[in-house]
């Protein structure tokens, strides 16, 4: 598929520099690589968002200590849900 795009002078210069460096054969390769890297970044964003939520919880002190008693409780809840043929919810999996 062919597509025409408009770039700022700065981005156009970057593309030309990348091709001139010899690493890429043409501007299409540069754009494909940039989009591949953007896709990789997008795939990392959800875990980063979840980590940020967890760190915010930790900073507020909104945490549950993972004690042996707490682990036993989670196991009992999971076994009961399994016995009832219910899906095990995310909040009872470590």
C-alpha cells in the first residue's frame, strides 16, 4: 500500500540523515522502523500504567502485606471458587 505523508522540516531532515547514514536503503524503511518502535512502546505502556497504579497505592500505604495467613486465605478462596466451578478472579491470584 502506498501512502503520502507530510513531515515537518525537522522530521524530513531526520529521515534523510538516516538514509544517508547507510543504515536504511530508503525513507520507507526509516518510517517502517519508526512505526515498529512505536508499536513496541505501545505494548509496554499497559504494564507501565499498572506499575504506576501500584506505586501510587504503595505511596499512599494502600497495601496488603503478603503474610502466610493472607496467602492461606487466598488459597482457600481460590479452592472454593474452583469447587463451585467459578473462574478464579484476578484479586485472588498472586
